[in-house]
C-alpha cells in the first residue's frame, strides 16, 4: 500500500507561509498531507516590525492570523515550538509532540547575530518578533516615565541603535517620528532626547547606492539622529555601550540591529551551516538530505560572485515559490526548478512619508519611495491573503 | 507709604487653585499682589488620578493648564519647587529664587503615608501626581511585555494594591477594567492575571456604609479582584510583599494607597503638625502665625468628636473658599469666617459605569452613582474654569 507523503513545514514566516499557500493551491487532495508548525497562531510582516517597535503602529496591524491564510481542511496547523530536528530519523521534536515527515521545509527564521560582542545578548533589545517589538515599545515609553521620576537621569532619554543596515535605518526613521510625540505626552523637553546610531562600517546601508545613502542619512539627521559610523561597539552593559575607543555612551535603551544569523536548531541537527544558515543546493535542498528544504534566514544562497545574498523577505518569498514547485514536482515525478534570485528592488523607509530605494535600475526617494514601499507591502498581502487581507490591514 | 500686601499661595491643587481663583475674582486691582507657586504648569484633578494610573484615560484628560485658570494680569504664576518655608522671616525659598510675603497660603498637598513599613517607599508605586500615574501605567504595560519574554514569570502578572480606602477601591475598579484589554493586546491568557487587595483593616472602605461596602466588594470581586482584609503588609520588596503572617506574595507591581500624610516642609518649618499636617485654628491659620493659612492635605481639621476629617477634594475646596474670604477680610479689615465642613456626600467609582456613594442621606449605587460621580467632576470643572473647561475635558 502506498501511503500519502507527509510534508512538514517549520515556521510561518515569509518562507513557510508562502510555501504552505502554494501547496494548498496546487496540490490535489490526496497527493500529500501538509502540516505547518509555528510558535504563534499568527504570521507577522517582518519587514514592518520596526513600526510597532517604535510604537508608530499597533502590533495588531502587522500580524495576520494563520487561520485566515490557510485552509484547515487542506493543511494541518500545529501551534508549537520546535525543539529538535532529527533528519536521520525523519522526525521533528516539538515541545509537546513529535512529527514524522517524508519531506521537510525548514523556514524557522533567524536570530540576532551579536558577533560575540559581550553583553549584547543580555542587554540589547532586538527587532525579531511581535513579542520583542512590543517589549521595545513598552521599554521606550517606560524610559520617559522613569525620567519624569528621576530628572537627573538624562541617560534614560538616550537611545542607541546598533547597526545602520536596513532594519537599523528603518527603525531610526520610526523612532525619530515617535519621540517628539512621547516628549509631548510626558512633558519632556525634546532637546534632552538623544538618538545615536553606532555602526562599525564606514557607511550606513553598506552596499547601497551612495547617493541614496546620503539622502537617507541627511533625512534622519534632520530628525535629530546622530550617526557614529566606523565605530565599533566593544561591549553592551546594563547602562549603555562601550565603544572600541573606550568611550562610554550611557543609554537607557540599546537596540541591536547589527546582523542576522540562522537558527541554532540547524547546527544542532548536523547540517552544514555558515553562521547557523544551511548551505543549500540549487533546488534549495540541504547537502545532506534531498528531502529537506531550507528557506529564508535559515538558508544561504550564493550570488554569481560566490557571496551570500542578504536575507530579505523578497528572497524568502521567491525561495518558497521554488520550494513549493519542487515538492510538487518530486511527488509527481516531474522536473525540479533551479532557484535564482530576481532582485525586484529594495526600498528602505525613513519614517512617515519618506523612503529611499532602487526599483529596477531606478533610484527613488521621498514620498514616491514611501508609496512604493507601501505598494510592496500591499502586493505581498494580496499574494498571501487576497483583497480581504489588504483591506483588513488598511495598508 | 503703604505697600500693597503680598499674598503667596504654595501649590496649585484643589486648595491653591480655588483660593487663587477666588482672590482673582473678588480682590480689586491694587488691593494685593497675588503669586501662585506650583511645581508644574498644570493643575490636575486628583480625584481622577486612578484612571490614568490604570491607563483607562489619558493623563491629558485629567489636567488643566494653570494659564487657562488664572488671569496672569491679576495673579503671577511661578513654576518652581518649594524648598523651604521660613515663617519667621516671611520668606519662601524656591529652587531658583526667594519670595517674600505678607500672607502665605500653604496648599502643597500630601505625601504617601507608609507607616514605617520597610520597603514601601522604595518599591511600591503611589498615585499622587501626573508623573507618578504615568509611571504606574507604563510600569503595568511593561509587566505584560516582560511576561511575553519570560513566560515562566507569572509574578509579572500579579498586581498587589495595598489599602482598600477610596483611592485603593477606585484604582482597583479601573485596573480590573484595563487588564482584560492588556491581555488581548499582549496575547496573554487572562486567567494568569491576579489582582490582590491587601488591607490591614477588617473591612474595605472603613467608616463607609456597610451595605455599600458589600456592593463595592462584590462588584470588584466579580471583576476578578481578590480581597485579603485584616491582613497587614510587613514588608515590601523588589519582588512583592511579605505579609504579617510571613506569607510572601510575589508580584511585579505593588501600588500603595494605604494612607496620606502632610508635607515634610511643614514639619521642617517648625509648625505644630500631626503626621506632617498642620493644626489650624477655626479660621484655617496656623497656631504659630496668624498670617499663614494651611489648606487641604497639609492641614488637619477636627470634627465635633475631635477626630480629623479624612483629606478629600471636597474639604480642600471648602477650605479654599473660607481662606480666600479671610484673606480679603483681613486686607479690608472686615470680619473673618469660621470654617466648618459641610459633607455634601461621597462617591467612589468602581470602574466604568459603576460606583457607590452617599449623597445627602441617600445611598446610591451602580450606574446612577457613576453618573453622580461625573456630575461632581463637572461641577468642579465648571467652578474653576466655567463651561469652556467642562467642554474641553469632555466630561
């Protein structure tokens, strides 16, 4: 008797959700059993997390209930946390149960990369989940409340953002929009507030077009952000950061956006990884097991120069489309597709009504870029949830 | 040459603001120089502070800019903190200057009375100013954010309110209204939240009508409040409270509402005080100096049985009316008025749409009492700021 193959998808981020939706659409009933496993009952729009982190939008607005995205007659959803992946046994150990699979899709997302800088893990906040951004928002508001009780503690009003990559820049834009509102709400003199970006590289947005980088930096400077480029953080403490020079910046809040690594579960499972990210073949399968696919921040895809593409939502979605195709092809014994990344462009927001980006070969900035950023979000929501989701999120 | 007398009013709470407004209305130009000193540029409706503390209304809604209440052509406003009162020199030392006076009105408000219970001052929060209630609100929200990061820390979701007097009961009502909303916002199972009231007396609202006390307690119990009456707090720590029995309640939040004492500046100035409250004569003047008046929480007024009236907004306002009359009478050499308290009734809110109270001889409860509570606030706003203020506050 030939059993229906079991596909297990770990993670309902961009990679996992798009894979699940594609399988749901294209697999016929009885071709496979698909199970989606996720820690939360919701998917979130990771590219927008900097907004609820700064408190400029509500967390509810960047999340979508998984039950609204998948058809539970076609796909089983298991809300649980993955504890261990055992590829040799074709099993995944969850907090409270065990799943067997024939095909596995690992799309568990990344973790902050702290490059071994002491104290960052313990004392810095990071923008990585809905819970973490709610924490950041509350932490920031609490600094204002604390300052009003201890007005000599100006460090409560100092905000250090480590890293000037996309997440860092987008968060700075939102934070700079939010802080004047908090000053009004808490009767705080805005001149006491300091926002300092510390970046080890000699430029913000490394690798991005230099004209746009300049635009972004001057837009943020105008909002009060101070850039400390070519400046490494040596240590993060309870009271702030120590720079490589020995200089101490006392700050009630340190948000670390300096890097993303893969998920430790992949290293533990014995896959070949670089910084926790599994090396995959051109079909997105691990080197060790051709029935295990890895997508998104957990995977590493090299460009033509042999350098890894930066982990983005865009690449995850494109990988998911290929992964879903290859799973179906395997089941149907048809031919697999090779993955190649098509860069459709990149836009970084700089707060309300402002952004910079490259779409195709065109540089865009200002309001037009901000609208493009919205259009990208709308397209994504439309792709996963159709028009009702676009309307519900009011984007 | 006879100089115009200088009247200095310290504090812009109920007592200070009503005195200033009365003087502004009834004194002729050139009869006196009046200066009002306050720490903040705003007056706040102390009887509503439990609402922004729980986060059910915004702090802005319970405050009124002093510039909207006083006519700065008639009264000088000085935003400063009083450091010392020197009645022997007829001087008041402010943070950044010194004021001389001929007549002084001390209406500086009270401080939390902790009865020497160790740790309460350091670790418990108290509802005493706009800044302190903003702090409480942010602290409460932050507990939810922290719990989501450390779900084993159920104590973050335990809220202890010390004291079941008016402030304690009103705060419990608002808190019980707010917590389910926070549970929804932070995806927290409401059954994990605990609200515990600890009161040393054998009853809530001591001295109040027992039928109404029972109504209030069962309304709050229905909202999830657990009462621990006849239970003394032995110590407050960073982690919660230790009861007299030795039992420990681990709690991320302890709000102390157990008592009010007068202001330490009165003791320092050498006035005869009981728990920091100055003993005043029937004209509201200190025993030591007949040109120094004391109002509100800083003063002590005995009833016919020789027991002090509890400090309330109502008594402060009535004192202010008599104080203003007596100041004007002194300047004009007419006769002073004796103060006697007319209890117009008391209403305690129990959260949205519910309250208990006594008005005249009538007991009221439920929605009707809640409306009466609103009517009292409206009357006060009308008295100090007229119809525009009532409309602006939207009460």
